[in-house]
C-alpha cells in the first residue's frame, strides 16, 4: 500500500520533547504510523499571514515529514474561531443554545477547506491513503474529489455526532453531510454516534443503509463504522512508573497530609461539565459533615479557545464558583478545591492520577474522553483508585466497570463520590482489572490499525500495517 497523508487542523511535530512524553497519545501514534508507512502530516501552522500564499513549510523531524500553511487573520476568525468552534463544536456537543449561525463563518469554513485542498493536492501521490481528521475539515474530501483525486480518502470524527433534529437546525446541513459522503470511510467514536449519523442519512437524505452499515450513495459504497480511540497504553503506563511521576505523586500526597484526593483533568471547555462537578463535590461535603476537611478536589484545567466568548464565560463562571465553594467549606489549614489553570508534562500528570483516590470524569457530552483511560492506566493495580465516569462520554460504552453517573444530577454524583471513597479494596481491584483490560486492548495502536485496514480496503485479518 501507499503512504499515509494525514490532514488535520493542526499538526503535532515530533521532537525530542515528544519522545520524552510531552505529546498526547494520538500525536505519538500518528507520528509512528507516518514513520512506518512514510507520508506527510499536513495542516495549519497556527500562524497568521497578511495575505494567503499557500506556501508550504515542509519539515522533516525524527523520520516524519510535516507540511504546514499559514492562514489569514480573517480565515482564523471565520473558520477556526467561527464555524469550527462557535458553530460545529457546540452543535455537535448538543449545545444549540451556544451555537452561532453566521453566514460569514460558513463562507470562511468553505474557503479554508478549499485552501487546505489546494495546498495538499500536489503532495498526494497515486496510491496514497488520505486520512482527514475532525470537524474542522468535514468537506475536505469532497473538494479533493472535485480536483480529481481518486485515492481512498477517509474521515475520522473525534467529536460526538448530534441527533438529527439538532443537526437540522444548521443552515445548509444537507450540503455539509452530502459532502461527507464523498469519503470512502467515515469513522466515528462509538456506535451511538454512528447510529445518529446513519439515522440522519436515512431520514434526511432518504439513503439506503446496508446491514454492514455501508451507505449507497451515487453508485458508490461509503463505509460508516465506529472506531473507538484509545490511549498509547504502553507509553502512558511507562510514564506512570517514571521517576518524574513518582516525584509528582509524592509531592501531591505530601501536600494533602493524609486527605483523600479526587482529580479532574480537562481542557477548560463547557462540554466537560466542570461547574456541575464542582457543585457535586460541594454537595458531597455538605451531605457528609464527617468528611469536612478530609477530601480535596484537584481540578487541572488549562484554558482553551480563549478568543471565543463562551469559553471566556465558562472561565469566569468557574472562578466564581470555586471562590464560592472554597469560601463555604475552607478552613484555616484547608481549601477543598484546588483549581489550576495550566498544563503539565504527561509523566507528571500520570503521577497525579496515580496519587488520586478518585478520578472524576463527568463531561456533559464527549466524543470519547481519553482522561478516563489515562486515569485507569496510571493506577497501581494493587491499590487502585475509583473512576467515576459520565454516562454521556463515549468512553462509557467501553468502561462499564467505572461508576457511571448522570453528570447533571448533583445528588447522584455526590452520592457516587461517597460510594467511591468508601469502596473496599477487593471491589476496587476487581473494577480496575476489568477497566484496565479494556484500556490495554483497545489502545491507540489498535484503533490506528483498524482504521487503516478499513481505509486501505483490505479485508479484516490481512495486514495493511506491518504486524507488531
Ligand atoms: P479533549 O480532546 O476534548 O480535550 P480528551 O479527554 O479526549 O479531551 O483528551 C484530552 C487530552 O489532553 C488528554 O490526553 C489529557 O491528558 C490532556 N490534557 C488535558 N489537560 C491537561 C493538562 N492540564 N496538562 C496536560 N495534559 C492535559
């Protein structure tokens, strides 16, 4: 088979820092696939330019070639801050109250997708597999087709797929979804999102879906399938045993002086349910006076998408809420919520996860949620912590031995926190062993292999990727 051409909004350049564990599992996995197959990772540089030139900045690092383009300020505003993050992201996370329908955003999105296609087109050779990622680039495959690209082209969507009636609120939704049917493979995270997608193409477009979930469209067969993404288990469990992780673990443990630790790690995003989580922890403290001063919630939440108003709003809301809850429950030597707006190297993060008695992963809606899997991978199997997981995260379809909660129900989450903190070692070990088996087996390499097999059109069982 040919090379891989990976296309995503941003590229993650492999570097010595990456090797030391600063990159996320997806970036590490895509980089290793690119190293193995050869190929190019294409995307936006993150830089703005006065006038779009389409100039490709090609670099080769650690055996991987990346190609990036700069975008104009107006592109960034309308495509990235606009259609991607003010329209599609909230809509795909069921937040039509936050969804902005602005014609300029739609035009900017189309324009940038055209610019991506124009720029990547000359890089694609005849038998390359083209793999497009995420909601920023849904129409890209159809534009490449229009330019005459005959290669196999696939899409993987990292977010949820919304119910048909919500999607129908988007102007020109038919055109957007029709453009997606130019892909050969459409990958979603879970069967729930897959079913929503298939419901849309049946009900809104009147298309036939075959028993194997393939879709008949204009004389072609489009494969739609769930490919649940995982973490790089080997890398992350290694990181959790490193000296850096041990030091981080010790530092956190020492700082709480014998108290129980609950941990949350999320980008600061309204989809993550942080406000509800803080309320639930506060309710737990109110309902269990015996626990006063005995449990700490460490919430690590680096800000993201700060140019978008709804993100500024959620940041302010959380600051207010944290102040309020801490004011109500703190003591001279104790603050219940430690709210930290910064990122940490992965090994340090792994140490914090391992030190925590409870992992609180309570998004209101999430395509998958990798933090839940990282928390499981980082635990000591002989004395593991308990994962509390939202039933609305894609990960809940796999991690059934977590304590599944409705994140909107403050009472339910508060009671579940109490149950998690009281859970006997035997039950913690049993649940953790089952969770770990799933995290290990369905890791990012498994995901990659399954997707590339489907994209290359090779039957199940034969090998498009070199075997391990
Ligand atoms: P999303 O893709 O919506 O941000 P995921 O849970 O799927 O949510 O992935 C988040 C990734 O970002 C995880 O790998 C997590 O470890 C990482 N991450 C989140 N917050 C931090 C942080 N403060 N420091 C380092 N990594 C973080």
